[in-house]
C-alpha cells in the first residue's frame, strides 16, 4: 500500500491570496507535479508530495494472519 503525504505552505496578505495559492498548488498536483512553488507581490506558495510504500494493506495483513492460524 502506498501512502501519499502532501505539504502545502501558503503566505498571503489576505484570505483570498491564500485561496489563490492553494488552488494553484492543487492544480499543479492534479497536473502530475510532485513539487512546486510560485510567488507574486501578494503572496507565495510551495508544495511537495511524498509517496511511501508502507507494505501490505491492513486487509492483506489480516488475511495473511488468518490463513496461518
């Protein structure tokens, strides 16, 4: 099972600046980018995405435990 962690850091003068940065970061993630950043006179954002293989899913682990019992 793969887990994904996404960190987004937003800076802005007001709430709409933060919303704009968030929407831009999410758009880039949807486009397949795993990291990015941008800034202008009103604010900035940066993001990074990390995938980690955590091995078997909980269902697979439970199935394996019952099959050996």
